[in-house]
C-alpha cells in the first residue's frame, strides 16, 4: 500500500517491478470507482515527493 494524491492506493508489482497503481473512490462504504495507472512515465514519479505551490 502507498499514498497517492493523499489517499491510500495499491502498488501492483510483477516480478518485483512496479506494474501499476490502483486507487479507489468509496461512497457510503462501497467502492464506486477504481482507477488504475499503468503509464510508465507517470509511474516513474511514484515515490518522488513534490512541494505544491500556487
């Protein structure tokens, strides 16, 4: 489990390599949506902390 955009997410690995990250939307205790990211360019940023500014 990892934190993505401030929420818990699943880190999915295949043969020890990061394959995807899954996040979920929950409403009233029920999963209403699942989002899975497999784009290697986006996954490459996982684990890199960023300071957000306006």
